[in-house]
C-alpha cells in the first residue's frame, strides 16, 4: 500500500530527528549523514501487532521512536512478561540475529508504535563506513545488558510490593500505558494480587 502524504511527512519528520542525532555527534559530513539515513527504515505497527514470535529468526535491529513493545514468553500456556521497551530504547536479539537461532519469546506492540529499523546487512554496511558508530553501539548494548542484569537481580532479591515500588520510582509511565494484567505478569503476581498491593500502598 502506497504511503499517504501524512505518512510520508511523518516519516520525514522522524528521519529529520535521526539526522539531528547524527549531526550532534559532530563527526559526520552532511552527505555521510544522508547516506546513513538511506539505510534506515521507519515503520509503524498497530497495537497488538507482533514484531517477533517464538521460532522466528530476527534479521534486523530496531529502536523505538514512539510507542511501547512488550517482550514475553509462553510457559505452560501462560504469558510471562519480561520487559517493556519504550521511546529511545533499542530492541536487538543478538543470538537470534548473529547465530541464526530461533527466538524463544514474543515481541508485541502494547500501543501504536513507530520504529526505526535497520537490517543486519545494512547495519554491517553502516559500521564499515562509520566505525565510530559500531563502537558507540557496542557501548550502548553493554549498558543495556548491565541494566538488564541489574533489573534481574532486583527481581530475584525483592518481594512483589518492593518490585512495584521500584517500578513506580523508575518507570512510572508504564502504570498508565500498560494493561494491569501485563504489569502483574511483569511483577510476577496475579492481577488480583497487584490490586491488593496498590491498595496497600495507597492506604499507607
């Protein structure tokens, strides 16, 4: 389906924001920035649409421009939410992508979502042309892995009420953007237990 004028204008607006990010780095000529932008696609997904399903092999790296994406596993027929990606965060499946290993989880849009997308082939070309970007990407990926490890440690060492308070402190926007049953799954409790936790905290 052909892009509408409004959609084209939106895509151009998003690419202009990405252009500003490149320029802010101060190490690229204008023609280099435009060449890099040619390798990046902008795509929108509807609420509930899947980006990845169990068994799929990822062939791209994404960053969220707007919206929210949920990562979850299906265990004994039940969805187990493990993460929510929001604006500015990258979605990358290193094992699935580089080693061609089928994914064990799902990625689904909680909201209408816009992504900047680069295929692995285009990413490789981008890094060959701009080695500094590869170094920056590796640093960013390492930071995200460290954050994920810290999040996992917090999950293991805290009770559900402490997890909820931690979520309230660090990612309060999720409370208004994500359905309660998905938040409950993320915190490792039932929706009913989450309601009781919220009531207890409200009464304190």
